[in-house]
């Protein structure tokens, strides 16, 4: 009877270590988290497809799932910085990874200042308007010798005008 109790106690003692996938001697931990935004009223919304990077003793990247969740597994123990990025938003958070522990992180995304700009400068040289601008010029002779030179726009049939207008739209 005592032997059976010892066996059951030993089995239940090892169960949490196997369930977490880590042994007591493991020098790694896990980081689990969620990426979200909060509106002015305090209502939270998860952010799927945010790019998450972990920097410290190692560099790892992942992406949040459809529920805004992410996981970094088997991370060596130490101090890390987690950065989350989404279009126009960012978050940064420090986390300490301890061996055999699953650290929980909540990353609230904040609006990010625009970091890109475009500068337009004027040229001091004026454009030469006397020089022809290429081969797209129709000469005077070509216009005078066109086969429909005597036709007026109003003389075209209405069906032709309608199809022409439809192609131009």
C-alpha cells in the first residue's frame, strides 16, 4: 500500500514537468503573451499578424495569431526585450526569462509617429520649351493629308459616338 502511494506521488510529482515540456534541470523558459490595443474608453482589441521579436541572449521572431497571442519556447534564461510592430503601431517590453517558468507578457500597442518623409526640391535650370519632346509629335503635313480631314465631329453616327465615349471612360 505504501509502495503504491509512493509510486502515485512520484508520478504526480513528474506530471507538471512533462506537461510543460521542461525538466527541472532545464536552463530555458517560455514566454507567452498577447498583443492588443485599447481605445479611449478602455475597450481592448487583440491585434493579429503583429510582428514580434525577442532580443537578448538570442534573437527570435514570430507573429501573433488570430487571437493576438504569441509564444516563444525554449528560450535561454536571461533578460530580454520584446518588440511588437504593426502598421502605424508599436510596443516594447522587458521580460526576465527564468528556467522552467512560463512568463506572461501583455503588449499594448500604441500609435507610432511617422518616421518617413519625402523632400521635393526645385531645379535651378528652367525647362527648354522650344525643343521637341520626342517622337510623339504629329507633323503639319500628316494632319493636312488625313483621310477624314473634311468630316465634322457632329456628322458621326450616334452609335459610334456612344461606343467611343464608353471606351474613353
